[in-house]
């Protein structure tokens, strides 16, 4: 696969990515926000799962506060059943959007192209081939938890970048960077190779390569 897949997320010092209600909370700092917008601008696409759209309603655009002339990568939502709300920011026309539904979903979306891929959830390997065919050479996975696990478990992800913010969220139910089913045995655990570690404002940025 030639398309590079980078996972990026922000977690608390105790390894949570949102509140126990799954609502977003501020984990990043200004230096990290700048880094993320610059990283988005370098990628051809930004991808999230439908639950992230439903809970956070992210814009997934590059803010001109951080990048002078934003390229606005394609926004991609994995949304098998076509649940993206009509008034979601991803459908505001501010950047190109692709909604990925399953083969039986009939919904069409204003301001978005639809790719129908997979019988139930998105068939990620097939999706990557389709994206490659559209000239997409780099995809930034911005969450949430279930989507990140799918890209790691399938070993489609090449790199993981985690910003560790200096807060504690706590609780057993708060989501962690990789949710979904998780590994059931040692063989299914995803190995990472540490590439770099640096302080970023009051937090830490960790970069790993996925061992394949
Ligand atoms: N701190 C951060 O950096 C950060 C970033 C983003 C999100 N978040 C947090 O993450 C949480 C949302 O994460 P989540 O785990 O609930 O949901 P999610 O990963 O955003 O979305 C998961 C959904 O995507 C759809 N999907 C379709 N194909 C899939 C596939 N092959 N693999 C996985 N998912 C697929 C499924 O819904 P269908 O079956 O309906 O298609 C699935 O339930 C929120 O609390 C949000 O605030 C945090």
C-alpha cells in the first residue's frame, strides 16, 4: 500500500481521549493545535468515525490561524448506516467530503461524495484502494477510539502520533486511544517502534511507527 496512514490523537496523562460521557474535553495546548493543523495541511485526507461526528461535530478543516494558505484536505467519515446529520460541519461545503457507507445504505448527502464500501462496517483495505485510485497518498486518522483500533488491528496504519496532555480524566468508562474489541491474545497485540519523544508546551508528543 503506498498511501501513508498516520493516526493522531490527544490523550490525558491517564490515557483517556474524552470524558466518561464521551464528550470532548480540552486535552491539547496551543502548540499542539498548531502542530495538528500543520499536519492536516500536509495530508491529502482526514478521516474520522461517525461516532466522533455525532459527539464532537468536528470541522476537520485547516485553520488559517495556523497555516497561511490552507489546502483543505478531503474529509472522510466512516458511516456505514448513513447517520451523518444534515447540519454536521463535515457537510458544510467548506472542504471536499466523502461519506463512506456500506453497500446497502441508500442515503445520498448534500455537499459530499458517497463511497459504498463493505457489507456491514467499512472494508478498510478496499477503502484504501479506492482512495489510492482517487490520488489520495496520505490519510490522517483523527479518531475516535474504535476507528483507531481498526486501523491498528488491520496493520493499515503506518504511524501513531500521541499528544499527552497534562490533565487526568479518570474513570473506567472514558474512551482510550484504541477501543473497539481490542486484542484477545498476545499475538493480536499491535507492536509499535518508538521514533521520537519531545515536550510540546506543557505536554509531550510521542511518535511511533507501527511494526508490520
Ligand atoms: N482526543 C482525541 O484526539 C479524540 C479525537 C477524536 C475523537 N475522540 C473521541 O472519541 C470518541 C468517539 O470514538 P468512538 O470509538 O465512540 O467512535 P468512532 O471511532 O468515532 O466511530 C466508530 C464508528 O465508525 C463506524 N465504522 C464504520 N466502519 C468502521 C470500521 N471499519 N472500523 C471502525 N469503525 C467503523 C461504526 O459505526 P457504524 O457501524 O454506524 O458505521 C463505528 O461504530 C468520542 O468520545 C470523541 O470525543 C477523541
